C-alpha cells in the first residue's frame, strides 16, 4: 500500500487507520483484538490487487520517491526488490520466534532496520501486541 502505492504515485484508495497523522507507532505491524480475520484477509486481498495493478501499469524504470527514506528517488525495480527482501524476512514471523528466544530484533546486529524506539517503548509495544492476541483468543477460542 505504501511501497507499491504512495511511493509510485498510486496511493491506496482506502484510508488506513495505521498510516498518517496520529497513527500509533508500529500500528501497521500487528492486528488489534477488534479486527476480524475477514477484515484482515479482505484488506490483504485489496492491497495485493492494488499492488498488482501498479506493477502492471508501470515499467521497471519508472521512478517514485520514498518519503520515509528522506524522499529518496527509487525505481519500481528497486521497490520490488525491497518488498521481496522485506517479505522473505518476515515470512512465517520467524523473527518473532527468534526475538522470544534471544531478545534480538531486526535485520542484523547493529542494523536492526526498525523504527527508532527506546527499549522501554519497544517492550510496551510487544506487551500490547501480545495482549491483543490474548484478547482475540478469548473472543474466538476456535481460532487458537
């Protein structure tokens, strides 16, 4: 929605609560207890359709700008590589399992590739994400 949308001048047509002014930090990295599986999967399907349309409409050399990278100019090709690398890194949430085992987070030691946050705010974020999972499990025990 952001890389294959905003960056390339093709914003996602829906307003998203986890993006923009007033969005809580890391809000795009977890589902709240109030979000249903159907809502999450539906948004995913609409987002992938939007991304597919962007990829189909542009050439690999078309350029865009990444505001959260200091307005860096990038090509669709660079964006696709970034998205593939990011996706493989998060696939299966292996990084979450590792974090629970050894406490490390992110890409590499010394370069975690995570938004700036002090340790206490990151612990608080983890606590809230875990609580959302517990609350969702209580609301729908069959989903466990």
